[in-house]
């Protein structure tokens, strides 16, 4: 949990700039769904990259 939790009343991931999180809250619902799908693609890619690394 970050110190922002106590100040803002919500958890904020440490590695996401606050301006990105703030800008996303300004988007429409259908746009947020598109953003969520894009993030999902990158998470899957990152997971694939981690699991495909030689040991």
C-alpha cells in the first residue's frame, strides 16, 4: 500500500504516473473498456516474455 492510499483514500500502483491514472478517469465508459483491453494485451505480452526467457 502506498502513502497515497491514506491521502487519497484509494490504492495507486507505484509504477503508473498519476497523470495517466487521472486522465483515464476523464474517459467515457466505452473508452475505458478499450484501454482495459489494450492493457490486457500488454500484460499478456509481458507474461509471455517472462515465461519464454531461457533459464
